[in-house]
C-alpha cells in the first residue's frame, strides 16, 4: 500500500480596513447596516458611473505585501473579470490580474519540525461583491458589500498537512490584524478561504490532479473540508481511480463537498485592462514610507520576547498572539523596570490578568488596569509590601474599580506584616493554643507545617510575610523540641 | 427662427441688454421644437417644465448681477448624458423610462453656470451607429434634406442645432459621432482630447474612446461650450489635471505660418467627388490665408477600422453587462434568473448593440484574446505613433470627415463592413486620443438636394486651442456655417 503526501495551497480573501469602498466614497463599514444603505451610483453600477481608485486600499495592500515579504510592483493595472451574477452589479469585477500589487513573498509558520516558509505567489487588490439573501422563496440582493476592498492572498501549494494549513491561516490572520489591514473577523466574513488540494505518492515530485474547494468561511470549515476531501481522494487513488479536476463547494452542515463545476464548465472571464482606470504607478518613496510605518511583526516580536525578556517561546507566543497584548506586556515590563524579572511579570499577565480580561470580555487595551497601574501593584509585591496572595486580591479590586494599587492597600490595611516581633508573638500564641498539633509535628508529622502557616495567614488575613512566618515557625518548632 | 439670436454669444448680448429674457428665449425654443419636431425628431424627451424653471432661475441670477456666457442659454443634451429630472435611455429599450439618480459632471457644470436644458436628443442606441437609425425610438431626420439622415450617433443634437431647436448641444464622440453628424448638418462639432472632458455620468459605449463634445452653430460657441465642460474631474480617473485654456479668447491669430498636413491616406478612391472637391477647396482657402498645407502620411490608417471595432466592442461587451434587469431599466420579469437575463437582454437591446456585444465578447475570449484584442491594442499604439510623427512636422492635420454626404434613411449600406467604413476618417484620431473639429466646408448637390459637407482639423492632444484658431479663421473666410436650412424643408 503506498502512502500519500498531501499538497495544499490556499487562496485567502480578506476585507481591508478602509474608510470608504474601493472605487467610491461609500462607507466600507457596512456590517449590520440595513440592506442597500451603503450604496451609490458607482457601486450600484448605474449607467455612466465610473470607478476611482481608493489610495488607502492600495496602501493597505502594499503594507500586507511588505509584511508577507513580497516584492511590491511599481506598475500595477486593474482589469475587468467578466461574469454574470446578480451580486456583481457591473457584470464584471475590477481586480488585478496580470500586474498584481505584490508577488513572490512568504509567510513563516511553526511545524513540529521547526519553522517553515509557505511561499506567497501573489497578493492583489480587488472589489467584493454584494450578497444574496434568500427569504420566503425569493432572492434579494444587498449591495452594501459591493465594492468593499478585498485583498486576495494566493499561496504556493506548500502545505503538507491540515495542521500546517491551520497554522498558516492562524499566522496570516494574526499578521493582517497586527498591521491593521484587516479585522480578521471570520464571523463577519472578513476572511474567506479557498483551498486546492491534491495527493501524490510519498516521495513523488510531480503534483497530482488538484481539486479546488470554494466558499470556506471558517478555519474549521477549511479543516473539515480538507479532511473530507483528502479521505475521498485517497480512496479514489487506492481503488486505482483518477481524481477529476473539479471545483467543489462545502456543505458544512452535511459535512461533505459537492461538485460546483467540472473542468469543461470552467468560466472564461475574458479579462482585459480596465479602461476606466489609468495604470497605477507606485512611487518607491511611498512604499518605503509604508514599510517604515509597519509595526514590529508577530514573529520578530516573539523572538525579541524570548531574547530580551528571557521568556520561553511558548510564553512569548502567547504574549505576542495579539498585538494589543504584546503592546500591553512591553509597556508593563518597561514600567516595572528592574523591580521584577520579565518572566515573573509574564506569569502575572498570563495568569491573573488573562483570567480577569477573559471574564470581563473587554479588549486588553480597554481594561481599567493600565500597564502603569499594574506595574505599581507588582512593585508593591516585589518590595514585599504585600504578598502574592494580597496582590491577586488587589488586582481584582483594581480591575473592578480602576483604583490604584497603593490606595487599595492603604485603605484596606493590606500591607504585609513583616514585623518579626509582632509575628513572633502571634506564632508563640498559636503554638501555645495548639499543643496537640505541636506534639504531633515533633513526633514526625512534618506535613503539619503547612497547617501552622495557614493558621498564621488566617490570623493576619493573608498579610503576613510568608518568608518571615516560615522562618519563625521553623525556629520555634525546633526550639521547643530541643527544650524537652 | 429669425427673431432669435443665432449663437450663444449673440444670445448673451440679447440677454444682457434685456432684449429678451431666458424664459422668453426658452419658450421660443419650445415653440420651435413643437413646430419642427414632427418632421425632424431630434429629441427623445422635451423637458418643457424643467427648462422653464431653469430659465426663471437664470433670469433671477442675471437680475442679481450674474453675467456668465451660458447663463440662461438653452441647450440640447444627447440622451447618453445623465441629467437630473430627465430620463436617460441611450435610445435603448433596455433603459426605457430610466430616471438617473445622479447627474453627469458635464451637465452639472452647465447647470451651475446657468444653462437651460431643453431636453434629451436622439442617438443611435448606446451611441452605436452612424445615422440614428439604430435608435429604438425612431430615426432623426436631417433638417437639410428630411429624407436623409443627419448622421450619428449624435444625430439628434446635430439636427436640433441645425433645425433651430437649440442654439447648441452636447454630443459624444467615440469614433466620430460628433464630427460626422456636424459635417452632415452644417454645424461645428468638436471631439476634445480623450481625458479633456469628464465621462462621469455619460452612459458608456467604449470607455477608452468616449468623449463629450459640443455641437454648435459657430466656432466661438463651440469654444465657449468646451470651456464650460472641460477640466479635471475627481470622479473620472482618466481626466487630465491640466488647466483649461480660455478657448473662446484664443480664436484670433489666423493660420498664417501654421503647418497643416493633409493625410494622403484620407483621400480614398471611393470618396464622393463632392467631398473631395470640398476638401480641395478648403485646402485652397487655408493656403490663401497663409497656412502651409503639405501632404502628410498616416501609414496605419487602414487598420483604424478593425482596431476600433475590436477595442470599442470589447469594452462595450463589458460596459453593457450591467443592463441585466436586476437593478433598474427594463426587466422581462421571468421567474428564473437565467431566463430573465436572456429575455431582458434579448428584448432590451437592438440588433446593432447585440452584434457589437457578441463581437467584443468574442475578441476577448480565451484563445482569441491574443489574436484580436491584444493585437488591436498593439496596432493602436502604432496608430498613435502615426499621429505623434505627423505632429512632429505639422501643427494640425486637415482632412475630410465622412467619405460621402448624408445618405437617405433606410438606404445605409447593408453590409456591416461597408457601413463600418463610413467612419474610417474619424476613427484613427479617436484611437490616438487626439482632438478633432468638424467645420462647415460647403455643400454638394445630390438629386437636387443641397447637402452639407464638413472639413476636420485634427490636433495634438490637449491642443484644442490651435484647432479653434484654424477653424475660426476658416469660418471667417468662408461663412458656410451661416447658412441655415429653409423652413420649407421642414
């Protein structure tokens, strides 16, 4: 039985973040708006209407191209892709075909065998279509989305497993969100995927016949459709059959693909240069300006977190997954300064802070505990003014009220008791009150040590300096033993 | 007729002096329209109420001290140009009754300057034709010989101006559609440089060729009107940012010392002798005026026709895809989507439009693209180079406009290729994006009818000023344009 290697390439459509649509002044922020309220003569393709290029969308495309290590084309041309469908008002889509904005790049992903570069064939700019709504036996068209700028990112068939596909999509989405090119909001349709997949005998260099799967609107759909399709192709091949070159759709609810069209039915899009738009010349200086304006990209940031902060790669990955989190962490570490090692700061962020953020549902950029406030708390902890237990409690209050750590500690009298004399009196009293436990401890039941610590903490409402308590208890319990 | 000012600039004098108000003028034109329309059929829509409202507004603006060249001046607008409050049909069934929700930049500019829109003038369907016979709403008749065509596709605007139904009009020229009807109606028609005038709101035929141009009774009016509509438009990415020269103040200066080229390829063998004579006579006049007229050569002239009919139809095949019965215009109302597409477009488009959509889609289709569309684009570059080379030597070119005088309605050549050859003299300059102006150059007699003939001057891109200067000198020396058709004919 031969084993088969899976070969997968992806086309990802991402809606770009811009004020207005690709070719008109209509707001591109259409989600949830009543149907056909974000429309004008241009995006409705009224007779005589003409497109004009949205410079912001071109800028976003260039930024994405740069982030994907692409070559940015200086001469770009829009073309008409002709086909007929009610959601396509002009009867053609304006897109980049022969001269795309960005070519020959790559995106680095993690695999169990280390880093891997997935090559990017091209990233180009085009316009989105409207949306069909089927209701009560009739079909309605909403053109709010028609003309929204869309970035199409085409990869080479470089992925060899569904895990790699998932990693590629996750990293691509992360990158686009990082640079502010797309919201990456899959639920709102801001990213839509198409996959092409083929199988070949392991070790073979030739590509098998590929099948294209369209309309994949979530990463889960991509995974499920690929799993289904890989199993189907493998079965065909094992039975000695041949995979047919087709375009498939994916029925999420039924968990199966269906044939949309065969090779013979392939569209002839009759591409030709868009005569309404002059060819675009991209100024080098503009590209450099856009490159300079790019933020630190996730992978570089992760590497820096490892090197500069001494974090594990796993922790660095978690803390750089979202730009806002990484920004928060950078600011926090800077504010904490030498008071606490970044590794410990990271544990506070990934533990207590993440829990509170998740519970609140707030974005990290919008929480009341700013990096400066959090730093103040961590400094109190580092200075042993409060202990870890108290810090955790104070953080909760800060999150709820937005108060400063110092104010809460002072008002509630939470400062840690490190006064040895006071603690000594307390320890003595406790040991005197619990002679049985003391006897048992001395008889060898040393696990009781924790119980004694707990008693001290209870008496001090958690404020006792655990180090001091430990030292005193160890001393006293041993002392008594020597006495007798 | 005789009690009205002949031109825009005369009209301005009348309005200034209070000899007439814009309302009176508009009423007079509406009356004239009523009188001759049954014979001429220059208009598809006469907007009497809207025109009078605009005229009243213009009179108020004048009373308030405004005095711009077009304030209160009535105009006819070709029905491929969107004007608010008036239907825009492009003479097609598929846009029957369509009211545009926005206005073309040119119409908006004219409205701002106080012009009055009398109505929408006839055209070949989607500006595809030579005679207005392809209009879904009936052909326009030539005021000089009612059994003949005024030419096309801007036959409606040209006939309206010739018949005194408007002092001036806006047409569009894709491959000759302003110049050819101007030459056949004894009017002045300018096709500006591609990109000089905004196409926003102008129903597209062929995007890389369409240009709006004025049709007027004299050269000065033409310059006034172009000045009013030209210029950069943020809604049209193909417009030039260059400032618009004051054309109407650049008419003097004559042609003395100007070098004019007469392309030998344009004097074709099958040219009507009357047209040939008028051209030779025009050359004599220009030489008498001091111009240096020499033979020029545009070697790729013969390719103009095939190149044009590949590129223009390819663009049209996409431009007309939006007429699908989904959002506006005619819809067959079939329950099935595919069926509705077929019926809507099958019934909505006329035969010439269908022919061009098919031709264009074919030229773009896989396997034929390189041989047709791409090759045509390459040859278009060579045609442009022809003109560039000629303009190294010459300040402008002088040439006939149409190889024959207006033919009788219903007697157009039946072979489409023969028909397509009618605009061989206007296509190449359109492909080159160069401006061209047609000016009255006399009359030929055919079957006892006096038929107008024009001469065209073709200039360097963005050098409309030189064309106006030549045309103005020629007009002053000849005076053909002052002749109007007799009312007896109408």
